[in-house]
């Protein structure tokens, strides 16, 4: 799945209706916590994350999709 599509998924799950670009830039991140089980929390990067916070599956997938691909050695000369 392309990174743009994955970040749109993050934006769709956002309880604050914040656009995908702000999530992708790192301004906001999604997770859940033991204090609010089953709720998606949208946290600003400057705020303290609640105890027991873990990223949502969509947030994890988006972060992974946006990382540069690991160098597998293909196409190298030498």
C-alpha cells in the first residue's frame, strides 16, 4: 500500500478530524492507552503521551510505509 494511502487511513481514524498531512509531518500521532481502552487518541507531538500508550495499527503501518526501504543490495555494482 502506498504511503499516501496509509496516511489517509490514519486521517480517517482521527477523532479530531486532523488532515493526513499534519499526521505525516509528525505533528500528531495516534495511539491507544490502558486508561482509555478502545479509544483512538490523537496526541500532539509536544504533549505527554498517556501511560500505556501504544500506536494504533494504522499509525504503525503508516510509519513503516514512510521509512526508506532497507538496502537489500540489489542493483549495486562491485
